[in-house]
C-alpha cells in the first residue's frame, strides 16, 4: 500500500519542482533514511559477517603483478575486442554508438522531474536479492577496505564496480548492476571505499574524489588471481570520477586484462559543479550527505586528534564546508578550492586508452550541463558518450508502468560491455 501511495504521489508531483522538493524532504529530512535505505534488505551476507576473510595484500605482490600478466596481453587480444590503434578504436566506437543510440532514453510521463528521477530508485525501486562473498583487504599502508564479490562462472569476464559518495554494497545501483551481470555468469567485484561500513579505517585518511590507489589495487589483485580473464571497470557518481581518473592516469599502461570502462553521472569538474550542487533542492542534497559523513569524520578525529578542526566541522552545514575542513587538509590538498580544481576526471579523460562509456544528463541536479565534456568525448575515439536531456542523477527510470519501471543507464551499461565482449 505504501508503494502504491508513493507512486501516485510521484505521478501527481512529477512536473512540480516545489512539490517534489517537499516530497524529498519527507523521505530524507529525518537523517535516518538515507538515499539508499531501500537496498539494505536486498544484500545477503551468507557467512553471518560483513567482513569475511581478511586478505593481506603485500606491496611485493602488487609489484609483481606486471610480471604475472605478461601472457595476459596475448590472451586478452586473442579474446577479441581490444583495440590496438586509434583506427580500430574509432571503428569500435562507431559500432558501439550505433547500438546504444538505437535505445535513447525517454523519461516517462509520470517521472519527468529531475529530482524525482534522482530519488525514485533508492526510495521505490524493487530490487532482487544479491548474495555476495566478502573479504577484508589489508593494504600496503597498514589500512584496510572491504571487497565484496559474486563468484560467477569459470572463465567469464569480471566487472569491478565503484560506488559513489555515501554509497556502499547496499546502494540500489550496485545491487541492480550486480544482479544484471550475475545473470550472465560474470564475476562481480565491489570495492567499498575506506571508512565505509561498520568500522572506521585505521589510516590517517578517509577517501576523496581522486583516490585511485585502492581501485588500482583491486584491479591488479583481481588480474593476478584470474590471469587472462577480461576485466571491465565501472563507477557511479563519485565512483565514476574515481574510475575516470584511474583510467586516464593509467592511459596505455593499464593491466592488459582491462578491456573497457564505464563512467556514470560523475562530477566531471567539481570546481564548476560545487555551487550548483549546494544550491540544488535548497541545499537538501548537501545536508543529506553531511548526515552520512559527519559520524565518519568525528570517528576519524577521535583516532587522530588535531588532524583537522573538529570544532569547525561541528558548525559546518554543507558538503563544500566538509571538504574544506576535512577532505582537503586530510589528503594534502590544503583547501577546498585547490581540491576541487585538481580532482575532476575531466582533466584526464583525453588520456583514456580503452573503450569507455560515458553517461550524463543535462538535468542532473548535482552537476550543471556545462560540465559535460562534449568536446573531449567528440575528439577521442576511446570515449563513447551517451548524453541525455533528462534522467536526473543516476535516475534514468523509464517505462509506461510505474509499478515495473526499467533502468536505462544500467541497460546501456549491459549493452556496452556485452558488445565489447563480442566485438
């Protein structure tokens, strides 16, 4: 009954921004129901623990991964779909665009408002139950993060997923994508950022928009465990920025198993998008993230007294203030202006050298349309853009039936990666 009532309200309010703002505040204003609350019942922990096995990953192991994948280049190329030149990349891009453009996004009449597109998936989307195995990885800098995976079938491709700010293994988009590729027998690996979950990490750091070292560790360790198996890397929202940064920073030096990537609704240029984000919905999005981040920051301050100005943090009300007080100084950026100016994936997208899907909406309430890197994508044969007029932030709900909606961005991701596998 609650779901039916919600969908009726959505239909009525879809074209009314002020009414949708009120609806959003009703569901997220109490600080107890985050944007991904509905997903928490859709993840199963079969061993009765969220952590699973503790896996130490020694730096010597990481350094030896290049040698361990010497034959991986030949194996990956033999499997097909690995462009070895810009000409081949251009041909592959044309084929991919023809496939994807045949399925344009059309916002349904009952969900055209960008804010409702943004909040509908976590609030009302029906999700399957996904069973993950779990490992806690000890890192070379004496810290840890959690890795969750679906085993998949032998010798199938591997998809590595990176969640967004405040997200986790329980985020609706992680569950939705994982379930989609589980049906194809793929191994799915989800790396949760440090300080995600029920235990604060040990190191004098949390996470930030350009923190690519953990993703690099996950991909290389996965490649070492499963040599020759194709690996694809996808990130959503802030996770999309991290994936974009990593793919661009690595350029042509990626592990040979990495065959493609996907970047969905990232903050391409935080220096430009930050004011837009802070103003959206009267600051409600920003305050929602603050509710999730504050306990983590306070716990870190208790671990490392004086690491940042805790008194100033307790007076902060916006994500920008949080990044200025905590994120920037804690990770060596100094202040928020320097942090935002340096971490955007827009600075390295032109250096990506594997086929990479880009998805972004012009009505994303988090990022203004001028941050969409149209010229960069047009100039690169490695980038496969899917820009839309509507869709909100990681929304992309469509279909005539509000009780059985579809998720366009996840369908496009599925089409793209299956295409690369068959190319």
